[in-house]
C-alpha cells in the first residue's frame, strides 16, 4: 500500500510540475510579447523618422546580413546538440511525394534530414514477411520504401495504432535509418477510417499512444520521433508533448495547425500558429522541438527559427515548389567559388549483395527454427493433457541447447551482414562551387534533374507528374502545357513537355497563345470549383443526417459510395446490362453520377445534378485532396 501511495503522490507531483511549467511558459510569453511589441513599435518609429531614404536602404541590407549571421551562429552551436546528425533543415514526410529521388534532390540543395512518406506499420510488417530470403527491406519496395547509403540521415515515418506493429516495423528499418517516427498528424479521411494519425490525439487514446512510443523505444536502439498537430488549447498540447517525452520520444515535430482545421484540400490552409510552438519550446527548453508551417521562402525559414526558438524547421509545401529552398544555408550567393561537398548517389543495391555471406549458417538457422517450432507444438500438446512419443520427448530435452545454438548463429549472421553492409555502404562524394550549384537551381533544371533521379530510383508516374507540375507550375501555365503534363504516362513524355518549355524560353517568338485552349482550361477550373462546392454541401448534409440519427460516427454516410470510379471500372461497367451496372455502381460509387460516366451524352442535368461529376481516376493522377504532409 505504501508503494502505491508513493506512486500516486509522485504522479500528482509530476502533473503539478507540468501544469506550473506550462502556466509559467504561457505567462512569460504573453508578458514578453506585449512589452516587446510596444517597445519595438516606438523604437521603429523613432529610427524611421530620423533616417534618410539611403540610410533606410542600407539598414534593410544590414538587417538581412545580421539575421543570416544570427541563424548561422545558431546552427553551428546546435547542429549536433541532441543527435549525431544535423536536423535543422528537414524534408517533411509527404504521402507519395517524399520518395527517394525527391529526398536526394533536396539533400543536394541544402536539406540536412529527410523523412520517408507515411507507411503503415502493419502493412510494412506483413509485406516484409512475404519477401524472399535473398531480398532486404531496403530494396524490396515494401510500402514503396527505397533507400541508399547516401540517403542519410533518414527518418522512417510510420502510421500505427498497435504497439507491437510499430515495434516490429521499427526493428525492420533500424539498419537503414537514423530514427523512426510515429505519425500523429495526418488528418485525412483514411486516417479517420483506419484510426491513426491525428485521430489518436484524443484523451481516450492517450494511453495507447504512449504504449506505442514505449514499445518502439524498447525495440530499437535508434531514437523514436513523433510528429503531431496542435490540440484545442496550448495547455493540452504542452501536456501531450511532456507525456510523449516521458514515454521515450526523443524529438517532436509540430505541424502548427489543429487537426480540425480542414477548410480546403489537404488541411494546409491558413497561417500556422507559430507562437504556440514557441510556448511549447519554452516549456521544455532542453528537448528538441521542430517547427512545421508557414515556410515558402528561405526568409520564412529564418523567421520561423527566430520566432519559435525551435531546434529545426520542417517544410513540405515550400520544398514541393522549390527543392532548393534550403540552398542559401550553404553560403552567401556572392561567394561563387566556395566549394560545397555533395554525395554521388549510388544505384539501388542488388538483392544478391544483401544476402548473408555465410549461407551455411543461414541454412543451419532455418533447420534449428524448424526444430523449435516442433518443440513448441509438443509443449502445447502437453499443456492440453496430451502425450508425446519417444522422438518428441527426445527433441523436447534438447530445447535449451537448440536455443543456445540459435543465439550463436544469429550473432554470426548479424556480424556477416554488418560487414557486408559496411562494404556496400562506401559513400562517394565530390565538390562543386556554390555558384555552379546556384545556377543549377532554376525550376526547369531542378525538374530535369529530378527526372534523371527517377530513372535510377523508379517511382509511380503520378508522383513524377505531381512533382514536375509543382516545380514548373508557372512555366506550364504560361505556355499552356499544364493539362498535357497531367496527362503524361511516362518519364519520356514528361521530358518532352519540359523540352517544349525550354524551347519557348530560348525562342519566345515560337509560342502562340491559344485562346480556345485557355477557354477550355477556364471551364475545367470552373467545373472543378463547382464540384468542390457541391461536395462540401453534400458533406454538410450527410453529417447533419448522422447527427439527427444519433450516430457517434458523424462521417458514416460520407464513406458509403465515396470511391471515385477508375477508367478501367467504367470500361467494364459499360459492357454490363443497365441493371447489373446500376447494382455495381450503388455498391461502390453511389455518391457519383452514373449517367455522367456511363451514358454516351453524359449527364443531361449538368449543373442541376445532385450527384458528383468527378473525373474518373487514372493511374498517374495525384489526388490533391490528400494531405501532402502527414
């Protein structure tokens, strides 16, 4: 009883300390910010009134220099403060977008740490169990995961709602990354259905989340990171961060928007609440906090660090538009002859290089594991009151010696694999002048460089098209090539589009603006906006219906028939009778207009139609409604 009382007392004290820390951080932040704002306004007005226009211009350039120097100084002091790798300029986890080729491109132009796209821990473990003995996690494309030695430091980013799944997935990727991250930030509808991401941030799932962190921490020797969104109040978010730290998390990245802020595609709208990140950092000054949000330019990177006091920044949107976002951190653009060291990406390792060197040990281990399964079966039989024959009894007596042999062989195989990996992991690098690197950082060159990387490290064409149109958006729109780019089905066809852009840049007189094409593009955009409006109205009606019926799951009706039909599905349905096609349509696509997709003349009701007129899915279509950063 006395020990239980002690535990309760300690827990109460810890919670009390946490609340005091939180309240103090908020009070200090509010009092500081209000006083600083007043003082800053007075000083700014006094200085402005006393300066000439030339002095004002000089002051701006000096201020920029000082901010860069300040950031550089801060980085030098903190580059390896918590981990044996740099983590100040980070590539965010992006569904279908932070793949190997894109990570390597961002690393070349200044990113210091990168996250993989979100992977399901459960699916990862299941797919890994099915790979051949000659393959490895790094080269089997499990959940589209690929990596090479030059892709470091790397964080493997998982969604999970089961401690064991997360722990097992972490073990599998441990040899290929520097940290494992738990996704607690994804607000997609798929996360709601699968109960992961930001939908685990409620109080009812808090113990589960902490158990997942503890399981991961116990399973691997590398750090466990967590990516979260803000909760309803700053006090709740601070409490969550302290609990995650106490459970074993070694770094927390904060997407400074709440999980309920979903006003547009991907829940990325509106300014991030960076002031809350600063309050959280002040409440835990000796723990690494990463700030995510409001970053489009490098000036935003500098401002974010200064405003939040975070240990690093993470970008998704900014890097999608400009993979060279972090380039200015490498030095002043005027210092053109400064030499920068960059890695030369190696090919994806052949699976044969990855298999164990000692095949004899490998075969012996498989035989011993087979014997252990028989022993376990015999033990189960005895436990249920059964009897064993003489052969089974003899095998049961050898259990301890078999376990010892397995342990020896596992160590031997592990040593062989480590030696082999060390040989395969020889990293090559070269140097390039900063001026040359900056020249190669224009949007068209970056897109072409990305395509050359994709040829070495294959990715789905929809992701290739997505990256190309994000990097070259202005050019594609200027030369009316956006729809052609979206329709591309191969890397060659994307390259042809980029070649057209290069030709128009070199010979502007060869481009003729097509009025009819522009009209069609405007009509398509108008149609898309109309469909988005109809969708929002439909969602509101269905949520109200679920509320009227007292359903706990308010999105119940939104999941019925929501699947957008694919072009292949439409082709198959057109071959069926009208009755069979209708039955199949109601089963999966009831929210969508059947006439729009199946009738020769399309839907006659057009704008008056209550159903959705969404375009059929294609393999290379990237769904913008998905959350890009988890």
